C-alpha cells in the first residue's frame, strides 16, 4: 500500500490557568520568569485571605470563609512554565485548584492557585499591598528573579527539583527581609546561592 498523505495531528500540550495575587501581578516579573507575558484578566478568589508575612516582601493566602483575594488569572500556562512557577513559589506554597470569578462578573473558571502551606503560621499578619510593594521592593525583587532564571539556565547546573527549591530559598533569604542589604551584585548573589545549593544536599 502507498503511504498515506495524511499524518496524525500532534495533540496540543495541556495548558493551565493560574490565579496570581502577589509579585506575579507585575508583568515585569512574569516576563523574566516565562520570557513572555501571557494573556490575563482581573479576577477574584473567594473564600481565601491574603496576608503579609513578617520579614518578607511577598504575600501568602490561606483559606478564610467570607473573605476574598483580588488578583488576576494568567491564561495558557504551559507545563514547562508551570514547572518554573512551582520552583519559584518554593515548598512554602502548595499548588491546588479553586474556582475564581472574573471581576466583571461574567463567569467563573477553575485555576491553579498557590496556597501557603502553614495555615496557622504566626508570621502571617495584616494585608499585603501591591502598590506599596511596587514602590518599595519591586526593583530588587526583579534582580532576584533575574538571578534565579540565570542560575536555572546554566548548562552545567543540576536540574532536579530539590536543587531548584534550594536555589529559591537561598534567594529569598537574601531578598525577603525589608532590612536586607540590596547593594550586592547579582554575581555575588549567585556565588552565595551555589554554596547554599551544595549545603542542601
């Protein structure tokens, strides 16, 4: 028989919708992580509350009846992109799914969300403010994010999940505290991070 002129279509990889509510509200941060800014829409996550975290510049959410969190949904996140977000959010967060509502009230959809693992963490305190974060911390947070991605992309770097989580924890130790010294260079940060990666094994 002659060869068929038809070829089976390659199925499109599954994509995810991700509700974001903290530093990932900033397009500049998302662009560094994913090398693009996905389509998005303002949204509300019901039955959760967003908190500041003592000595940290990023927020957390935990379940809370009669509360809601304002944020946005990133559409069409691919599996490799979701892997990057998982690594960036670290083991302090767990990814789960929840129903989110579009702010215009048109409809709701299911999205992945990153929830703080320790639901009774005494370090959760007060509301986190995105505009204040942009003014006070975004510039330095972008430095951390760029250093994180540069380290992930090194050809001789290990690619295991544990290694990446250790790297994220190292960066957060240096950039979480509002009293941290942000004047050190990205290169110095990367050298310190490599040392911490070794200590994680």
